[in-house]
C-alpha cells in the first residue's frame, strides 16, 4: 500500500509553501486523497510529480518595445527570436509568448497584466526577459520578489542593459505630459501649450 504524505511534508520536499501545494491539488496538477479533513498525497503520485517537474520547465517569454515604430522595424520579433533561442538552449518549454508595445513606465500594460495572471495561477516556472527594463523601467526587484513568492523565477538574458535613447525620451515625454495634466488639467490651454512644446522639441531632435 502506498505511503501517504501530508501537505506540509510534500511542501518541504518540493521547497514550496503549503498554500502552493493546496493550489496544485485544487487545479488537478497534483492528485491527492481526502482523508477526514486532510489532503494526503500518495507516494506514487509524488514520484510522478517529481519526475514531471524535473524534466519540464515551463517558460513564459515577455518581450516589450516602447513604440509602434520599433515594432514595425522588427525590434519586437528579433527580441522574441533571441528569447526563443535562449529557452531552447536550456530545454525550457515555452508555454506562452507575451508582448507589449508600451512604455516601461506604464504599469497598466495589457501584456503585463496577463503575465501577472499566469504567474498567480501557477502556470509557469520561469519568466524570461531580454533586459530588466523590458519588464519594468523601475522596481524590477519588487516584481522579481513577488514572482518568487509564487514560486516563479525571472531570468534576464542580458545583464548589461543597453541604452535605449528613443525609449528614454518617450518615457520623459510621458512623465512631463502626465504631470502637466495633473497640475493644469487636460482641457486647459496651459496643458495644451506644454504638450505641444514638448512634442515639438522631441520632433526637432529626432
């Protein structure tokens, strides 16, 4: 007869939280038996799960460019190709490719929201990005720690960040316009004047 393990015992063996084990049980990823008020995991099921976990690393690729011009120039596709090659070289199974065309300062990106959902539902083991600022311009370590809390690691392909002058300028413009809108209101003449001047300065320096 199979030995039965408590949730806490399995959590210790897999180096994850008991909440994660219960989440896997509810989703059907890890099969368990209900004995009284406790979930118990059979030894054979634990061996099966350990075998699958050892041989398969689920990866999500996250790629971002700041503007549609960069996307049109093929920057986004080249970024994805480099990340695909990285995952292939490490034997990762790419389960999702998420992209955004938005500033790294934008916290409400559609792709970023989708990435959070996948991480929180435990559908990935590793998130792969080319540079730290592809994920976020600021606060990378906070995001990394949050993902690790959900037992998902973040792998950065290139540790030495490149200088994306075009993106930095666009981010600067976004900040100035955002603050002007808050101070003067989007309908005010002063806001429209500031917005026009900033956009003209950027255009003149293209």
